């Protein structure tokens, strides 16, 4: 701090002599007193102010079940440490967007209860605890009657392990850019989030984890966004339930899965571009007719692909 030089009026105010007695204080003492009181005043003024705090923005502002909630944190103090973001105690990966901004993608699904979710942002700036409300959404309901003779295809450990590994992929790169393309021109035959009753009993853990497009066998399936092919599974390799399958890693915990394919035109490790043909529609695995099932996973949870299609997630 620049030292304040006392002026004549400050150093010799009226009554100072009386306060100090007959002997006036030396210059040095007066200077010290003035500077010290200035510093004390400044400290008093500044100390109740909090340290710099993160700005936290939540998108969309009113999320509903199935939405991907983007939490964008802006650091104000120019700190470069990535903040830690958790929601109701669960920590999610956070990636830098540049210019002191960071983003965390928080998935939701029909299995997430509606209600209040508390975010905790911690790091080198003051901790923030904003909250959002997850709205309830009414998903379509199907009533399925299973006869005792109904053939049931059981998945293999191999395919479940491979699909789980696909869901667990977490690449720091962000491959997607802008809205996702429709992966098939077929008509939507089943929406995201459909719930089911089997023989009158509500299936608590079931929801349709993607969108189905019905089209003729051999119709093209295109990559909805750029990414890296992180999973190729075939019926011949044990993909009995999913059928011929492709998984694309779009980066930063976001991935697409395509199942029941007829043919596969890519290999694991390939980089694909939006609109690139990756395979064709089929009816392999547990499927009752030719269709594409497209699922979008965010940090391991099948979210509604809708908001990814309409570009509300940058
Ligand atoms: Zn499906």
C-alpha cells in the first residue's frame, strides 16, 4: 500500500495539542498513527466481504425427468483449478470450456424422482450450493402380457460387460459439436422413457432407454454426431440380446448406442463424422421387427436424446 503522507491539517488538528499534552508528538509518531488508523479502517471495511465465489448457471432452468442438466461454473478469480461439482452428494466429471468456464453434465431419467437436487461446487473459490427442481414428466405406459410359453432371449455376460464398458468410457475431448442428427429416417415407433406393466405389475426399473425408428432392413443408420467408435459387438460374438451393436463415444461422458443392426460399416477405434453411414437397420437380437434402437448415455445413464437433437446442449 502507498503510505499516506500526513498533511499539515491532519498532523496539527485543533485540540491535538491539548490531547497530547504540552509536548507535541514527533512527526514520525503522527505519521504512524495516521497510516495505522487508515489501515485499520481498510481492514474493517474489507474483512466482512466474502472471498470470490463461483457463478453457477443451470440449463435448462426447469429440467424434467430425462433431461441432461448442464451446470456451467464460471470462476471469477482467474483460478485454473477445475472445480468439483456434485449433485445430492454424487460427483460428476467436469470439463473446461475455456475463459474460466467449466461444465458438468448431470443425467436424469424416469428413475430419478422429481424434486429438489442440491448442487455443491467446491474449489479454490467460495463454495456454492445452488439447487434445481427436477420436474415430473408423464411417460407413455405399455401393458405387456407375457405368456408362459413366450420365448425370452437372455443376454450374455460378454455383451453386458462390453456394453457396461461402453457406458463407462470417459474421454476428456469433446467430439460433438452442435445438435445431433436424426440417425435414421424411419418413423419413430417407440419414444424415450416408455414405462411398462408386465402382466399387470409395474416394472419399477424398466424404462425405454432410447428412441426406436422403424424402417426396412438395410436402411442406413448414420452417426448423429462426431465421435470415436468405442464398441462393435456382433451376434456371432455373443450379442444375443442387443444384436449387432455399435457404440460411439462423443466425448466427455456422452455416448450413443445403436442396436439390432443388420450390418456394421465401422470398426472399433474409427473416428466418425456426423451423417456418416455406420451401418444398416435390422432385427438382430431381441427384436420383433426391423428397427433401430438409438440410446444416448450421459455418465452412464440413458437420457432423452430429444434435447440433444434440438441443440439445447451446446
Ligand atoms: Zn428401443
